[in-house]
C-alpha cells in the first residue's frame, strides 16, 4: 500500500516539476536566457529531491510504525549468524 501512495505523491510533484523543467529548457536552449533556464531546472530538480527526502508531518505515523516493527521483530538472518560458531 505504501508503494501506491508514494507513486501518487510522486505524480503530484511531477505535475509541478515537469512544466518548470520544460520552461527551463526553453529559456536555456531556445531563448538563450541562461540564468532563468538554469534557475527553473534547479527548481524542478529541487521539487523532486524534497519530495523524496523530506519527512512531512503526514509521513510521521508511517516512519514511527516502521521503527516500532523493526525494534520488535528480529531479523532471522542475524539469528542464524549468532548460532554459527565463530573462527
């Protein structure tokens, strides 16, 4: 379920990032206005990076649930490593 929600959030950010990127390319390549073109491309990239790495208040319950589950449930691979005799 989290994968679907993340995809929808990403699509929502793309709605704003793609027009900014296309306008930046137009300013940069067609009109020759380097400063505006690069600025819009940086804005579009920044939107995508912020959406990926920024934790919002809406994300906090999911983050807390992942931490709680990982602290309760042990990794089965680590148990097998503990049972093996060490050299």
